[in-house]
């Protein structure tokens, strides 16, 4: 799991350890999408400079679309608790990022934030999307901020869920990743108890658990997220919603929220009690409501808010 999470070997491509491992993993992904995706969908592959990117489109209406970026090691399937509600009045796009395990095909290495910005811009261009509400969790949130810094104003808003890029990856966080990975191989009752002990709701999702074995047979070759400077954060003029787990294993929620409120001109921060870095699966109803409300109420303006839920 530690090896899967971040290997700073961006000169090579991410890959499964064998064709059989890849086929087994993708078969599980297809089964989970077929079983759990709650609404009608269309699926496509978008060509980019880094390979073909798999995208699912759901929802409808004429609102500015949501575009969902998963965390490290994740793919579009992690968003299944969100797409029905988010898609009530606007399209929703969920993606398997290049270099992550999933249905995209990487052909060129991703070496840093500029490559991620280019990749995301090319995906949006390929889908014909001029404006989107970007939603990212963890590593995907870091990608969303990188894109905003390189292509300011293309996003109508940015939602960051326990985001990467606001401090170095600590030994504590890596230990949490490793222990969670080991717990995922234990019997269901023990795994569910470990979810509470480790503050990791992911371990309670028995359906997502089906993917864990495949993650250990995937070699992830993507760059570590750098830490954003104050100068970079001051450049973000797009309305930003930042949600943090109070007990996040990756960052100091209150400190990062305060820093963002002091630097970003239009930001709402929310610290969720009892949640950790597992926030995206810990509190999907709360997060969905925050995302929808923020997109509806932030066509622009200069507002700073912070709250605990």
C-alpha cells in the first residue's frame, strides 16, 4: 500500500504487475460500476498527450457540470455515493486519472503539477467543457489546485476534500496507510472494527474492499504532491470550498483551514468532527450537500467563511 500510494519515479509509467492482475482488477471495477452506479451513464475515452482517459457522464440539466477527481489509488467508482444527488440539475463527470489503477491507459509519464494541469485541460477540451465545478479529494484536490494555478478562471468553483499539497507527507500518514492496508486483508468483523480504531471508513465499504487486492498488484509511478506556497494560494481567485476531517491523518485541519481563510479571497472552510482523511466516504451526505450548495450560491463574490459541522 505504501508503495502504491506514492512512488516518486515519474520517469516511468504506472502499471499492473501482470496482464492477469490488470484484467482481474478491471473486471472487478466493471462489476462494481454495473452493480452500484445509481443512475444512467455514458462512458467514453478521451485522448490526451499522456494516454486515453476513461470518463463516466451522468446527470442532466443545464447547470455547469461537476467534474470529480479521486484520490491516490482511486478511480471513478469511488464517487458512486455522490453522482445521483450531484446530478439532479447538472451533468456529472467522474474520471479514472492517468497513472492510477483503472480503465485509462497511460502512454507518457506524469512528472509534476504542470503535466497534471495539461492532462486535465486536455480532458476538459476533449469533452467540450468550457467551465466546470472541479471537485477533488486528497491527491485529486492537489491536481485541481495545480490546474487552477496554471489555467486560472476555467473552473467555476473548486471543492477540495482533505486536500493534498498543504504539508509534507508524514510518517504518521504513511503508517496509517500501511495499517489500513493490512487491516483490509482481515476478516470482515475485524476489518469493520479496525475502521473505527484507525478512523478509516473505507474499511467498512465491503464493495470497495473488492478492489484492495488489485491495488497491491499495481505500481504507481506518479509525483509526490508539492506544498503550495502562500504566494500560490493568494493567486486563487476562483470560489473555493475546502472540507477537512477534524482528525485527518494527513494535515492539521484547523491550521490549514485558517491559512486558507487568510490567503484566499473567496473561500468557505468546513471542519467535520470525528472524520479523518477518510472524509470522502465518512460523510458523503454532508459533503454532497456542501458541494451542491456552494455551486448554487457562489457565482462569484468575496466571502470568507469557516465552520464546524
